[in-house]
């Protein structure tokens, strides 16, 4: 039986809403879920009736990021036939449809870096942006190694990436990663209101504006560079220690591992 894809799609008033629904695993994203997200972006680009894509998540947090057990499987040489994450990231970089994100609780790893490709980011006041790539002995992806320093400066980007400490919602807004915060109880309704407002604007103009605002070639090139290094890092002794520590629910110990 095919694995259940924990992404729900609903189309209403020109807005395609993609809701992440893997609550028991803190909305961690699997290869199949990346595939479904990539398909949702493609559908929103192609279908004239869809004027905005809204990405949101059920439960108390947006997403715990990439499924760490899938990282671990890849580290052991068991990569899926197609890594849909690459299709998802490319779809984010090249999307012509405006994308709105509604984020409550923690947004970990790709949960944060995908926001750099969204056109309007609404945070619940309990939101926390966390990028623990280095804690997992990996490197940032989704062109965030380029976009994050560009958006918030090298100093803050280095701290976010190297330490992986949570950035609270109000700081994320002050730094320009997100538009504004709302109380958690108002997140869904407000995100919907914004998405419908954007959907009422001339779609051709929005797409043209979006294209002018983003250097798509640069973003895709950066993703390719990151991806090559990411795959190398996945196979490193440091990453294996990080994934084993996650599975064993303990802190990793990198101190005995060489940087080479
Ligand atoms: N991949 C796979 N499973 C994950 C996961 C992930 N990224 N994040 C959480 N889960 C699973 C846990 O293993 C646990 O499964 P179990 O009930 O079978 O043991 C379940 O989801 C609940 O997680 P738990 O850690 O108990 O929840 P929490 O509320 O205490 O903490 C997080 C939530 C998100 C802070 C924490 O789970 C976490 O740090 N996850 C890893 C995040 C990460 O490193 N992502 C990769 C980024 S590149």
C-alpha cells in the first residue's frame, strides 16, 4: 500500500490551501510530502483559477523540518528513488504564483528556509524560527545560505545557522523574515483574509512583479551548490553521530570527530 501523504489540499475563492497534517511526528516532512507540496505549487502555477497558494499546518507547530529518520536512511546509503525535496525546493524558487505562509509554534529547518521563498509570511505570536542544520552536521539549504544573510545580515544569519537557537516571532518580523504577528487563535482567519486580498489583485501583474523581485537563476544555482555539499555532509561521520543521537534521544558528541 502506498504511504499516506500527510498534506491536505483545498481550493476556495482562488486560494489553494495546502495543510501539513502529520501531527504525531510534529509535521516532519517526508519524501512523499515534499512531492505533494511540489505538485501543489505546480498546480497553483498552471491553473488560472488558482491565484494564491496558502501553506499552513495543523497542530501546535508548523513543522519539525525534514524527517530525521529519512536523513539517517540516506546517510546509510538508502536514498529514495527520487528525492522530491529537490523538486519542492526548485518549485519554491521558480514559483510564479504568490505564496502566503501561516506559521504557529516551531518552524524547524526547511520549515524556516521555505519562508524565505514565500511572499507573505504571517506568524502566530508563539512562532519560533529554528535552523539547526549545523547541529545535525549538515549545511543550510533552499538557497538560505544566500537568502538569509541577504535578508538579515551575516551576523544574525551566522548565529541562526551555527547555533540553531530559536528566533522568536517578534525578532523575525523586526529582521524582515516575516510580515507580522497575530495571536495564535487568529492565525488561520487572518492568513485566509490576506490570501483572498492578494487573490483579488491582477494575477498577471503579481506574477510579473514577483519575477522582477527574485533572481531565480541565482536561487536555483545556489540550491544546486548547497545540494552537492548537503549530500556529502549526509555521509559524514559527524552527521551519522547527529542522527544516531536523535534516534537515541541524547545530545550528540562531535568533539572526538575530525573536521576532515
Ligand atoms: N523527524 C522525524 N521525527 C520527528 C521529527 C523529525 N524532524 N521531529 C519530531 N519527530 C518525532 C519524534 O521522534 C517523536 O516521535 P515518537 O513519538 O515516535 O518518539 C514525535 O515526533 C514527537 O517529537 P518530540 O521530540 O517528542 O516533540 P517535542 O514537542 O518535545 O519537540 C521538536 C518538538 C520539533 C522541538 C523536536 O521534536 C525536534 O527538535 N525535532 C527535530 C527537529 C530537526 O532537527 N529537524 C531537522 C531540521 S534540518
